[in-house]
C-alpha cells in the first residue's frame, strides 16, 4: 500500500505537468513546423487585392514603371557627375535645387550667383543627357504601378517615393528657372510632369505613406505656380493651361482608398500571425510576433507577454471583428471638418489604448495598436493640401481675369463660372477664401484663409509659424497666401 502511495505521489505531479503542457499547446499553437496546410481560400492574396485597388484608381494602358526606373538611374548618374566636395555642405555635395527658388536657404559663404549657375548647368545636363525627355515620356504613359514583390505587405520596399521627391525638386527648379527666363512652354511642361508624378505616385501603392508623398510632390509644384503668378512671370495662356491641367488631370487618390489599402496590410499581417481553421478562425502564434519587430512595427514583446500570461489571446475571428470596429471609427474621420475631427481621433486612441485583459478587446488592441496608421496626421496634411490647391486655382484665375480686364477682380464671384466652374472652398471654413482688392499690395489684392478658428482676423499671420494658424494652437491668426499691405 505504501509503495502504491509513493508511486502515486510521483505520477500525479508528472501527470499534472503533462496535462498543463497539453492545455497550453492547445491554447497557443506554437507552429514549430510552420507548414500547416490551409484550404485554398486561406490566406487571401492580399498583394493582388492591393494591386487591384491601385489599378482601379489609374487609367488602363501603358505602365510607366520601366521609364521611371530609367529616369531615376540617370538622375543619380547626373548627381554624381556634379558632385563637388567643396560644396558638400549643401545636399551631400551635389547641386541643391532649392537654391534656385529659395535663395534665403543659402547659409554658407558661397556666392549665390555662382550656385545658381551650378543649378543651371545641372539642369542643362539633365536636358542634354536625355533625363527631361524620359520625364516627358513618363508623363505620356497611363499609370505607375510597381512590379509585385513576394513579400509581406508590411515589408514591401517603396524606393520610388524618395526618387519621386527628387524629381519634384528637379521640376520645381525647372519651373523657377523657366519663370525667370520667360520660357512659358518649359514652365507648363515641368508642372504637368510634376502633377503626373504626384497623382500616380499617390495611387501606385495605395497606402497612406504613398498618398502623403504624392501630396508633397504636388504641393511643391503648386508653390512654384503661385510664386510665378504673383511675381508677374506667368503669361495668361500658361495660367489657363495650368488651370486646365488641374481640372482635367487624374484626381488625387481618395483617402478612403488608402484606408482600403491599409486594411489589406493589416489583414495580411494578421494572417501571418495566426493559424486558420479553414472557416476564418484560428489561434495566435506567439513566436511569429517577432516578425512584426523585423518589419519595423515596434516592439512585439508585450504581445508575447500577454499571450504567455493569460493564454487567452484573441482568436482570429475576434481580432477581425475588433479591427472592423476600429476601422469604422477611423473612417468616420474622413469628410468631417478639421475642427470636428479631434474627438473621433481621441476615441480611436482611447480604444486602441485599452489594455484590460478582456477578450477580444485587450489582446486585440495590443496587436492592432502596432498596425494602425497615424491617420490623423495624414488628414492634417490633406487639409493643408486642399487649401493650397484652392488658393493656387484662385491665384491663376485672378491672373487670367487681370489679363482680360486690366485689374484684379472686385470679388471672387467675378471668377466663376467664366474662368472657374465654381469657386473652390476653404476646407477649414467651408467657404471661399477671403479676398479683398488691395491697390497698395504688389499683387493688387490680398488672399488668405481664416484658419482653424474660422475667424477673419484681417490677415494676421501666426507669429511663430504660418501653418500654426491651421491647427488648434492658432486662434486669432490667419493663413496668408497674399498678405495685405501694411
């Protein structure tokens, strides 16, 4: 009897350990082989779906990707050819295109005229070597879609984003130089190529980062247009041509389409972190979480700790349901006025920060918090771009009106519908921009936005930074495009 008791004393703890291990293995699939076979419907081909979104928002026809890569390679050769160690303090040693339109950025003791000559030589090299011809050919293609990469969507590399910004600086320098020399055809061609680049890059890989870069590329061209118009360097026929391009060109990728792409990236990531039972459900695989850190999505250690601590991590079905809830909150931010967006953003942040060990909320938020984009910042950029685009169209229309009537219009209403189909609206106020004839101003008028507080303060800018007038820190100030005379 004693022998049996001693045997039981040894066996029962060992049996308890075996049962515990079995329960853990049943609760958390360790994926030691990583070769679980899934039914044909799982996982979905998210890369193909994302490409379909890109194709749906660009015209069918010729893909300009090969020409884009040729142009990028040639531009790099030109930059190396113009590298000068003595000029290395400026933009890594090659010509800083910015100097041609913003000479105040030159802070080192280099003669400005000499640097402008350097820029002109590099622009001439771009023309003689065929780079400008490649950019013209590129703008004649229909769309820009990179070739597929056999990688998780989070790991797909997008080198064309940096290259497109390089081309934007080049085209902006071309526009500034053409405005100075009176070459209207070159000015219009450089702007159209820049606009093509902006709109196609935004849709090339339809996620937020591509749209933000597309907005930055377009904004640089719009700034050069306004500068040339207000300096009197833009002929009326060039203003008409630019207005027509803005009205007729491929529209900028809608923000909603980028959120579609962002969700496809999240679903692709979830598939890589979970098993699947063939019916859309499955278990979280803790050791796969290390992949998120390698993909640059932050430290996944909290995910693994939560999984080890409670052994009740959200299932795949639960995390999909939670993602649908949070995605709905994020999409509500689109289309509301900037002043009404903060509460929705706060709601999204609050929901993502909930860490109570509830199923599915707590553990779902740990993972989704690593996968959700900074949509609030992207929408702020979008608001500012919409405002700049509205101002550019108005500035162009005023120059067309001035050429027809010999003076700036008495009100903006005089521009529509003969020159503009309708007056573009200020996204911060929902009304047209504030305009007043101002004979004492070099431009003959003043033009500005009332800013975030929607109050006309008479054209008073923010004392620290002009764009501060466009957020909640700027009440009592306006955002000026053409300042009033003082």
